[in-house]
C-alpha cells in the first residue's frame, strides 16, 4: 500500500463544506488543500457525488448548475441524439442555461420541439436547471476520445454577446 488519499469538498471560503453542499474537490498535499478543478459534494453517508469541472459550472440567478445533469435529462428525450449545455451571458440572470442539441436522424428542430424539451427537462430537474435557450445543431465539437469541448461552445456564446446587451 502506498498511502491513503485525503479528499475534501471546499466551500467558497476554502473551508470543508457540510454534507450536501457543492464545492470544489481538493486533496491534501504537503500540509495544504490543493483544488483539482472539479465540483462535487459528499452525501450524508460519506459518498462523493461528482457534479462537473469547475470551468463548466453555470451560475444562473445565484444557482449553481452542473451541465452534466442537465445534459443527462435532455438526452433522455426520444428526439435527442446528444446535447451539450453551457452558460450564456445574460443581462438579467448573469448567465442562463443554453443547450445545443443534436437531434436523432429524421427529426426536425422547431420552436415547438424546443418547448417540449424544456418541459421534459423541467419535470426531471429543479426549475432553475432547465435550458432557457435551445439551439439545434448538426454536431458538437469533440476531443479525439469523444468528450464534448464545452470550452469552444462557451467561447462562442460569449463572442455572440454584444457589450450593449449586457
């Protein structure tokens, strides 16, 4: 045995967070906590529940939203092949949840389908987590191993916002 890892979830003040509180994952190294760039929480039984990469987290109207959970709910819809969720700058909320969705073959995107998907997600997640905006796309940027490149999508959304709209 090499050793035992000490892991904590740190809150905004860099103190160990209470069970159920989402924070940054950190490991104990050389007498200090080192954050690893992921968000998660411990449940009451001590199990660690992963949320997402810190840079992928969306803060909308004061709520912390993990894109992976929203994507999981969207991907359950029968018309959806895959999706990616990012934060889009917004004057009122700071950031809003935006979904880019690739539809299954033969399915056409429409405003009615977008509203149907929003309602579908609202029924599965908290009210603040559903995508306020949906864009149907032909494909999503991915790494060679198939992971979605959310950074590219986030940068695209930031570039589309004109300063006078913020």
